[in-house]
C-alpha cells in the first residue's frame, strides 16, 4: 500500500481546484494500483463523498499527524505559491512543505502554477520550502521562470495543468436553451466593472440573438457576481447553478457555442473540448494558457469596456463549428505528472544508485512475477556497506546499476532513501519460502560454510512443511569446481536461487552466471543461512525495531570492525550529496 497525501485549495467549492483534484485522483489511482489517497480538505466529508478517497481537515496539526503515515506528499495545483490573493495562504502552503520535510516524506510539487510573488518574505519562504522538495513540476514556463528568479536551484519540469486529463460528465444542463449559447465564467476583479459586462452581455443577447448564460466557477462568490450583472442587464440571462462536480462544469462548457472566460479552468475546459473561447487575462496564468493552445491575443481587463468582447464573440459565432485547439501535447504533459509521481513513490536515488522503495509484500509480489515470466533476474538486498563499496569498485557499481530489483535491506538505506520500512533479506527469505509452499516454487541455496546451507534448508522445511529445496551447496569452492556447481544449479531448474557468499562477491557471482543459470529470481542473501541455521544469533526484535541490528552484529562479531567504518562514511556521503543538490 502506498499512501499519498494531497494538499491544495480543496473543499472550497472552487471548480478549478476541484477539477485539478478530481483529475489527479483519477489518474493517480489508475496508474498506481496500490495507492491510498488522502486529501486535506476544508470540507473532508464532502471530499470523501465526491471522490471516494479519505479526507482530513486541512489544519497544520492534522496534516502533520497524517504525514507520519505518508509515503508521498503532493502539493497539488493550481496557484498555491503566490501572494496576490493572500500572504497567509502562501505561508500555509510553505509551512506544509517544510513539515513534510521534517517528517522526511518525499515531496512533489504537482503541476502547479507559481507566482506572482511580490513580497520579499514570500520569495524567501518559497525558495526555502521548494528547494527541499524532491520533484517539482509546474504547469507553465512562466512558473518555472518565477521559481528560478527567486533562487530555486533544483530541476524544474514544465508539464501541464492536471485538469487537462479531466473527463466530462454528460450534463445536458443547457439542452432547453435557445442556440447559440454564449457562456460567461467571470470572477470579481478590481479592474472589471460589472456595468460594462452587463452592457456587453446585453449586446450579445440583443444584437447577436444569443442566449447569455453565467457559469459560476467558485460557487457562492461567482454566483453573486452573476446576480449583480444580471440585475444591471436589460435582456434576459440564465445563471447556471447546482453544478456540483468539476466534470459537470466541464460538460456544461462543452455545451456552449462560445465561452467568455476569466476563470482559468473555464478556458481550459473550452480548449479541451474545442469550444471557441474569448479569454480575459486578468492574471498572467490565463495569458500563458491561451498562448499554449494558440490563442495569442487574449483580452485584457481594459478591453471589457471597449466592445472588443462583442466583436470576438460575433467572429467566433460566425465560424459555426468547434475548433481544434492543440491540446494533445498538453494532455501528454499532464500525464507526465502522474508518471513522475509514480516514479518518486516507487524509486529512490542515493549516491547515484537507483533502488526500489518497496514493502515486503510488494517485493515478494514482484519476485513472483519474475518467476512467472521465467526470465533470469538479479535481485540485490541493498545495504549501506554496498553503497560505499560501489564508490571504489566500478565493476560492482555497474552491477548495482543494472540489477533488476534493489530492495532496501538495511536501516541505513531506509534512512537515506526515506522509506518507511526496510525489507531485511532474511525476512524476505521467510516470505518467499511461505509463498513457495503455496505456489510450488523450488529453491536452491548456495553459500556459507560446509553443511550450513543444508542445516538452514532443513530449518526452513521445518518452518514451512512442503517446501521444495532443489539443492544446497556450500559457499567455499575452488574455481575448478565452479563449472560443475553452476551446471548442477542449472540442471535442477530452481525458481529461486539464494546466494549467500557475502555482499559484493555474491552479486558479482550471480551477474557472471545469470544468463547461463537461467533461474528467474537470483537473490544475494549475505550471511542469512548462518542465522537461519542457528550458527549466528539474530538481534532480538526490540534491537531490530530500534534500528540497531548493525550494532548487535558488531558486538557479536568484533572482527567486523573494519567493515563497520563504512557506515559513518555512508552517512557523510549522503549528507554531502544532499547539501550539494539543495544549496
Ligand atoms: N561466504 C561464503 N563463501 C565465501 C565467502 C563468504 O559462503 O567465499 C559466506 C560466509 O560464510 C557468510 C556469508 O558469506 O555466511 C557472509 O556473511 P556476512 O554476514 O559477512 O555477509 P553480509 O550479510 O554482510 O553480506
């Protein structure tokens, strides 16, 4: 189970933000089958009912608590990081990013629109908070420039607004109205005078013979704007109310002949469906969107009073057809948000090595899939010592980079990769043995001193009656014997090969013989056979839970002292890497 927590301006009945949320939920759940999504919302009950997800209050306290059990924190769109509407909300969203960092949860800025940020405190906060994020995608070039300008030095990927992936609900809310229908999606804005809008709407209704409708995109607020305008109008106009879901709003826009849009998402909705639209660029984001779909001359607020809207509407009505705005590439880029989120959830990169952020069940399921596919695969149970070793051993490093699956075995790897729980190789053996009995998989064990693998195999059979051991082989053999041993494994055709020759040596050995052996799941397991056989005692559960298994092993085997030096080195390398990418 992967737990994703999404925060944004949700539960406020703002159609644009709800459209983003709805599209994000649909595409994330379609792409990540084991995702459990929680949304921080102003109205948790409503959010839960609308989208069938979990929802929590958006207070800092409740989000901080939820972050404890979160695998990925998404700061979702639209324009959260700006101080035009309020400085308080900018501080709130930055605080959440910083809290997620304190909780060591991977953070993604998801297709956001950034800016304008006018105050220097705002710029400082955004730089601080965004620089600590793991993945930053923004919905337009302008947002990227804004972040670069305030000093964010991370990679910033320009994708597209997540709402480009929204699917319309079959609404037919306008089916009874006389065509052509011209829709207005307006908001209150200081430079816009409602009398001018009323006059424009009258001309469209009177001179062009169109039905004028108002579509509120921010429920109560925009509804009251529409009421004030219709009161000033001489002609009749219709205010569309009870639009509940964003997909319904999308459906309504799809029924228009022409849209006059201030609200960004009203324009996006028109573009997606090829409805001719006249954008009013009250904010740079509308200008940016218009340019991205080839509308290069959006109206400015000042144009509202000079009759320009009527001219444009007349021109678009005379086309008498839908337009094909170039939205395919925007849809693809919106999808990239999802792909990148999935990658961040499932993979980590530490000291240049990519590994898989998996829990026990997920790791075992992938290994089962490998067995079904019958293609030989190298699986590494990754620990910090290996990472340090790979720094000085290019051959080993390249094996790690080419391995099919790298599982976070040690507490050091879990710490550096910020995964919630590690998957110790020795526990994975147990899990695989349990599944092997069910599925009839056969296991071959090679490694450890003479007789130990045999003893370990007997213990496993005792624990999992019915387990089929294809063969055992001690780990000390001469190179002359190697060919015979490899042939023996190949001939017994096991499904799983456990190789306990010690880290480094075992991965190199597997890589060398992988193709010839033809075993689907070849897994390096270090000294696990010694523990299973009872030759070496494993740390008690409380020591493991405290993350101190390495210390226990050291006390048991002080000769490991030199190897232990790799641990502080690893911590140092990881810190150095973080410092150099974040500063
Ligand atoms: N080993 C082996 N053949 C060798 C060298 C080592 O079978 O040529 C075995 C050794 O007996 C031990 C395991 O590899 O069972 C290494 O255990 P250790 O705990 O040192 O491995 P790690 O888990 O740290 O990789």
